[in-house]
């Protein structure tokens, strides 16, 4: 079975975000990118499936800063093939454009199962997985937190609010939006990643021209207004605790 | 294209999700700018009764045994035909396990634009989305064609989407729903035997900032002193430090306690979705810029490891006295 | 396929090669002192002496199936008592952790700290751009090397916890105050500084240590200074003993060493009395590992009003706070195994010594010991202060 895990890089929210001069996009000068955490889970789930029942795992993502790290890390976790999609995508691409362009690469790879994060913090036009599934004419199930493969089908644990889980049976080939792998993404020792840098080869495949239709046009981007902010309580631990006790009394829970 | 706003009603095991009512309110706001009606779209089997309290001008109801429980394939097929045929101004889906499975696929299948994570509409009908973990808002143009939108909570009140007067219900023909690629095998119930946090009036909730399992104890001590229960955000549950039954948020429980004390929780939208309607939210987080302070009534940036024991101590003294 | 024997063999060689005195492993007397003195040895399936026995018996693969090696906090106590001078901490225990790490047998908490160190250059996962934010409200302005564009006498390697941890920030600011009072010409690296990597190395992540050391080496190379001082004994240990092996050699002192050399200048400034019985906790990587016992005590004795008393375990016998060797990032794991905290044992000793103040010289210790004071519910009896804080207080 061919499993493909698809990732993208998103702004690292540990850093402050700034909006550009036009007020319609993030200021990319200050952006620090990190793998979308749900995509990290998708890669882990792919590796877990390989370890459990054997599969060929390919990991691919767009060629932007940070992609090499993700790919070498994936290789050291056990990915058989790591691919970088080249093209002028940074900043402009929306998920519709990405999904259309990636679809043709995925056809070449003859993927039986495509795993990608259920969402990303920059999604403004839906999630990658759902769009991709349709462009490939494959079924899609998202919010998945566990996958098993059984005779040409997969059984996925789909999460609903309140802790309810639905077991969905899905015909292959299929795309799944991963909410969480069965175990948190594993840590790989730096020495192993450095070794992968010497032994693994990152393939490059060009992406087709971006077709942005289907996405949104941003009129204005802004930070949530300060007016809605909490009333901040200052002081020592003791003073703040005393004020909180006061608040508890006001509300009537004491 | 007409000017009506459609709302795809989300329901699970006989229960309409709150977000459905919230979307009806959002749809009303949008319809006021487009000049159309608010129309609920209900898919199910013997589920017509669910529509009776919906604040909509009409309800389009599709009944089919294959729609008794949600599967992405059956919903996609049914809605694709309906949207193609009726060409509404916009269709609202929940940004959820159900809505997100359907909206993206339909956008690609019908070649219609999709705007996601929409929290509210501006006065001139532009969708305002929340992205980057709640740190950025993006206001998009509403395209001049049938537009699909996914909605997140926070902008409207679900109570206002309910009505005492039953709306007109129009039964629609279901398409052929054979050869589905996705089928439901079974539901697995959440772990039972634990407290039901959705019914608790006082919740002490811990997030990534609690750092390790050991530290959860200080939250438990506080909960004991205050008479509440401990809940958690996703990272804490993912680590296996607390059971899924204590998870608050999009993939966990929705809670509306009198007091929600958030310890070391950043306030990502997925979490806020589960607790945003709490009566009083108090946030403790050392990051001044954490989005949790945008939903909290009170906040402090003091280190939780200093504050929580001090607070517990004070509460114990009061109890003694 | 690699045979078990090959794994054993290569591991044996690896431990031997891990340090210049590695071959000492062959001369283990099986006295068991190491396992006896190990504070968590009683919880380990294979404490140091048994580990050696397992390796000699070619049964190391058994060790890889256990996880109690993660109870080791690299406190150096075993190494200090070994009559055969076997490098137990740096060689044996660290190599075993390396093997466990490569085998994926790592507690989740530790993984998070290592992943953060890799990505952000600090184990807490804080923004590297904010590494010098603490200095914003310090007067006079602190020179951040990239902006100051000047040569300084002393490069102050601030460290991870001193840069970000809300409690430890007060130590950092206190030390800035002392340095300024002495008129020291100093600068900091700010965002150019990465974790010293020593605790990551001692928790088995050699590759990560090298990566961090290289980053710091590059940063050191960019600027002109005469020597480095550190807030953190772990950073001191790394820069003094480990970085040179990677070709990064600079004169380095722990701040207590540096200040003692200026004691005559400092003494007249220590005007305010700190009327208290003070006991001093020797940090593992200042005391046992590097032999710095007297300098911190000399600083404390210079403060008017201070009466220095000793705890039962002091100098080379000092008890670890539990934070070293990755212990700082294994609190949950270790609590689950032990249902005890080393920091609490130490606090009980401090109380018994009759001290009102526990003085420390390592940034891991203030938060750990303060937590222990809280959990033992002895609030009014003992306060925890870094030596830098006590000096700053006395300067007034």
C-alpha cells in the first residue's frame, strides 16, 4: 500500500504576528514557519501504519523555508520517500490552488491512502484534505484520530464533540483529515536527523501553475480588538488571589 | 442565483448541535444585507421534528434511510444536488466534524468559493474569519456567486436561533444514495463513569501551561477548595494526562459553567468553542498576548504556579472560618 | 540484521569511547557505592553498578526494555564516590540514556523539552526573539551585543531559565544590578544566545547538544570579549569542559567565581544587613562536578548579618535538587515512579539546619525549592534566594 502524508508550513504562534502595510496579509518578514501540528500527526499516523501493517510511506510538502527539516525528520522516522514541491507558492497560495496542483503529483505517486492534517491555522478556504479528495475523486473523512487498514478499506475513528467516536469504513483510495495520531508525534534524536541528511534524498517535483479560484479575497486583516479584552488583575500572587476570592464572592460561588 | 441564505443543520443522534441555531442567527444577519430569506436544510431519517423550533423562514427537509446517521458521502451527494438546483446566495456549514467533511468537497465539486472559520458578518455582509489560533481576524469579500461558508462560534447567540413558532417545512426528494464510499460501522461511546463536566457550575481547566502531569495536582487542590472539577484542553488530554471525558473544546465537551478558570490555556478557537459561553471566564496565563484574554472577563499574567497555591490557601482559610 | 552481541559490543565500545577515562569501566570493583549513593538508585531496575554488570554480561538489551534509567538526574554523586574513578555520569549513564533515546524509549515530557530546544533554542519553547525581553526595564541599559556593536570585557551567558522563567528573572535582574554596581563592562547575546545544551546532553541528546553548542560557538565568534561568565552552573560546565572538545574555547567563570575575585571592591557596597541564618546548597555542577565550594560561601559571608550554617549534606556530599540531567523535564515521570521529590528532601534538611534562608547558585533551584517549600507547607519558615539576589538586596 502507498501512503502519502502531506504537510504544510504555517506561522509559528510562539512569535508575534504582524499584518503587512496593505492590511490584507500577514507580514512575511517576521513570520517564522512551523509544520502544521495536525500534519505532524498525519506523518506520525502514516509511520505507525507502516510499522503495524507494512506500507510505503511518502511525505511531501511545499518547498519553503523549513520544509527540508520536516522532510529529513520524516525520513529519519521511517518515511521511504520525501518530496518537495517546487514553485512560487509562498504567501499567495490558498488551499484550493494547492490542492489542485498537488492532485496531479499524487496521481503520479499512485497513493492508496492520503493523510493530512484536518486543518491548519491559516485555513481560510477550507481544509486541504477535503479539497484534495474531491480533485482526486476520492472519499474524504476528517477529524480522524486512529486508522486501521483492512482489505482494500480503511476503518477510521472519527471524532465528534463530547468524546463520541464513529467508526467509519472508507473505500480506498481515500483521503483522511487527521486530528490526532494514535500516539503523539515521536521525537527524533538530532543525530538521526543529521544522518538522514546524509543518506536520504529529497526529491523535487515542480507544481503546476497556481489557480487561486475558489479561495477568498481578503478585504482587511486585523488583530482582535482590544476592547473585548479581559480586565487584567495586577499585583503579587497574594493580592491577585485576594481579588479572585472577591470575584468568587460577587458571582456567588462562595 | 437567489438571495437566500441556507444553513445546513447539524445534528447527531437526535440532538441538534448549538452551532446550528447560532448559524441561523448569523444567516439572519447576512440575509439582511442580501435581502433574502433564511432557509434551514435538514438531512435525516424520521428527523423532521428536529426542525420545529428553528428560527428560519423555511426548512428544506430531505429524508432517506442513508441519511439517518451522518456520513460524508451521503451528505455531499444530497447537498450537491440541492445547491446546484436552487443556487442560494450562500450556504452556511458548521466548522466541525460534520460541516468540514462536506463543505470543502462541495466547493471543489460544484466549483463554488469557500470561506472558512467565519465568526460573524460585517454590517455590509462581509464574512469575518478567525485564523492563526485566534490571533488574527480576516474580513473577506463575499464573492458574486453562491458562496459556501463554515462558521465557528463566538459571533452570535444560539438561543436567538430558536423560535416558538414552527417554520414551514418543505420535503425534498433525496437523490440516489447507493454505492456510498463511506459507511458508519458503529459509534463508540465516550468513557463513562467520570463526572459530566458539562453539568458542573465551577470548572478549573488546565492547558499546556501546566507543563506536566504532576502539576495537575495543584489544579485539583484548587478545585477541591472551590468546590469544582478539573477539566483540560486538548494538549493535556493528548499527552494522556487526563481522560477524554474531561476535554473541553471542539473535539471534547461544551461547557457553560458559572465560573471557568483557565490555567495556562492559550485560548485557541478550538478550545474557546467549548467554553466561550461560560458565564465568567477567568484566565491565568503568563503570555500577555494569549487570545484567552479576549474571551475572559478577568485575567492575570502572574505565574499560575505562584497564584494557584496562594488562592487555594485563601479559600481553605475562608472555609475554616 | 544486527546481532545482540554486536549491539553489546558496540555499546561497550561507545561507553569506553565516551570519555578519556572510559576504559575505567573494565576495572569496576563491584563495590556498589555508586548504587548506594544514587538518590533514586533504590527505584532503578539497573542502578549504575548493576548496569555495569549487565554490560559485562552482554545483556544490555534487557536494559533497553526498562525506563528507570530516566530516574538519573546526573547529580554526579556516583562518579564522586567511585574508587575506580569510572566516569559514571558523563560516560555510563549518559551513554545508556543515548541508547534509550535512539530506541525511542523516552518519556513524553522530556521529548517536549528536547523538541523545544531543537526548534527554539530553549527547553521551555519560548520565543527566541524574546530572549532579552527581561532586560527591557533594567537600568542602566544592558548591552545586547548585536546592537551595541562594541567590544566588552565580559560576555554574560544568561541561560534559559534566567532569560524566561518568571521566578528566575529576579535572579537575573539582581545579577545585572550587582554587575552594574561593580562597574563591569559587560554585554549579553540576547536572541543570539541558545541553550547551553548541557542538560540535553546529560539526558542523552548528544546531537542536540552539539547543535546548540555550534550555534553558541558561532555567536561567540561574532563578538569581541575577554571572558564569559554564566548565571547557570550547567552552562558553566558545558562551556568549560565540553565546548572545547568541539573547538569552542573561551575563558569562562561562574558568576560566583567572578564576583569573589572582586570581593574587596564589592564588600564596601554590601551595606544593608541581611539578618538571617543562611544555609547554602551546593549545586551539583558547581560543587561536585567542578569543585567550586568556597567562592559562593565567601560571597554569603561578606553580606553583613549573615550567619552561615551547613546542612547535613554539604560540599561534595550535597543532595541534588532533582533538576539535572533532564530531571527538570521529567518531574511528572519521576513523581509517578517515586512519589517523592528530591527537592523536598533537601528542604527538610535546610529546615533542620535552623536556617531561615536557603541560598542557591543555580537557576534550576529557586523554582524547584520554592515549590517544595509550598508543598511541604512550611511557608513562613524558610525562604529561597539566589546568592545574586542576596547580594543585590544588601547593596540596596
